[in-house]
C-alpha cells in the first residue's frame, strides 16, 4: 500500500484514531454559539470558555473513579513491575 492509499485508508476506514467518541471531542452546549457571542462581546466569549473549564472537575472525578481507570492503573503498575517501557501518546489537542 503506497502512502496515498494509506492516507485514504486512514480517512475512510481507520477507527482506532477517530476521536468522535471521546468526551473531550464533543461539542459543549455552553459554547454552541461561541463565535457569534465573541463577535458581539469578547469579554462574554472569554467568560463562556472559562465557565466550560469548571465542568472539567466533575467529569475528571467520574473518570478517575471508573473501573476503566482502575484497570489502567493496574496495567501500568504491572508493566512497571516487569520493567517494561510505557509510552504515552495523545491526539495533540
């Protein structure tokens, strides 16, 4: 598969790296009209962005208390105990 075919495959068929299901990649109701509000009143637009940041803590708390997070910690500790290397990556957002 050449690079053009690989790129096309990624765009059309790759599911592992699509971000649609991540909560951090979803539209936030508080910012649905951000562009219009910021045009009318920059200070109001910035306030909305800061208000959205306040929503991080309850969502993070829920994630840290989840069984999936416990499993992640367990896997990481197991890797450390075995002397394996752990690499982190993100979507870059």
